[in-house]
């Protein structure tokens, strides 16, 4: 690792078996959570959603983190698709309508004379980060013994913590599903791509991600 690399300033030790292993001997699981158009729901549906989400929050006996990520969409491929669709239209009216829509999108994202973008289309992603610490598994007769706060986890420690974390994530997923949300835990590869996109937004915008060696995903 180079002296000035981003990894030097992160508390992340490694990404292993779908978890984030931190240097303070804690681990994290990350789940992608769907959104829903709350404004389009009826008042009764809105109240039911709020009640279910409140019940979920009140049921927690541990902390979690909710992260919202906004990313500007690269529409180059979409514009190429519209050009192809425009050429395929046999009816003149449909061809003109497709061309008009394509030109509208192009004008929306076209840079101004100052080099600024007039408008952009953003995609939002929502994540829930669930933590688990080694201290939660360490208990002896007479109370807790002081755990190590640094140092690499042994394989036995990691597997024990991962099993506990998975149970906690299942509990979180069940509560969110009751509120009408879809939940998907991220794999090791997806976690690596997520961190890459956070620290390399320009490359991620155009769909570039570095190739991950297979041995890293084991």
C-alpha cells in the first residue's frame, strides 16, 4: 500500500465474506434498501408505513446507520439507445417525438458556456449498516473481561462474530420488510464496488470499476 493511499486513512481492515472488518475488532454488514414513493400513498397507507417503521426502530437494542448515496447518472448509453430507436421508427410522428425527447435530454445535461452542467439526473441509493463488536461475545463468570481493542481477529473470532451479525441483519431485514421495503445484503464484491464508487465518483459515473482478483473474494 502506498504511503498516500486512501486505505491508509480508513478504519477498514479488510472485506471478508460479505462483511467489513474494522481495525477496532468490530465488523459491519451492509444492506441495500429499496425506496418507495411515499407521496403517492393514501393517508392510511402513509400512517401504516410510519407506524411499522416506528415499531421497527423501537424494537432495536443496538445502533445502526442509514446512508443515502446520490450519484449523477451517465446518460451516454441512454442517448445512443434513443438515437437507435429514432432511426427504427417507421411512423414520422413517432420519429419526431423520439427526436424531440432525445434533444430535450441532451439540452438538459449539456454544459453551459461557463462549463457548468445545466441539469443532471441523480440516482439515490439507500443502505443500512449493521454493526457487531467482539465485546458483545466476550463474557466470563463474574462479568466481562477487558477485550483487545486492536489486532487482527482470529478465524474463530471472526466466524463467531459473523454468525451473530447475520442474525442481527436478518432481524433488521424483517423489520424493514414489514414497512414495505425490499432489503438485499451486499456481497464482498458489491462492498468493494461500493467503496470504490465513493472514493472514485468520476470513474464510477462512466461505469468503470477495477477488476477484482478471484482470490480476494474468497
